[in-house]
């Protein structure tokens, strides 16, 4: 089970689809930075840290392997975003 011990949120001030950037800490031991909170056509979602490959496509640098874990992580990050950023 994924044990997220901290989520930090940084609001993006400029206009656009990207609303915030999150960092998560796992088991007080491992941090993943640059998880993006994005406003899409169907609402908010997260995009994992990625880099542009030589073919122009973006590849995730770090990501959950199971879809259930991704959904859990997304729910936790979006809950934090709604509490911290939208309530300001």
C-alpha cells in the first residue's frame, strides 16, 4: 500500500491549464516533485513528472504502475489542492 506522508502544493499564478505543482513524500523517505495539477475538459487531473523524448513525445519519469494506485494518488493530491488552493 502506498503510504503518502506529506503532500506539498504550489499554486501556478499564470493563466493556463496547469493550476498547481505538487510534491509527495512516501514513507517519510522518498520525494517525487513536479506532479502537475491540470484543468482538463472533464475536470482536474494529475500529470506525473515527465520529460520530452527525442521523438517529441513526453515520457513519465516516475509513475504508479497500477491504475488503482494512480487513482488513489490523484484523489489525495486533488483533495489537497481543493483544500489549500481553492479555499484561499
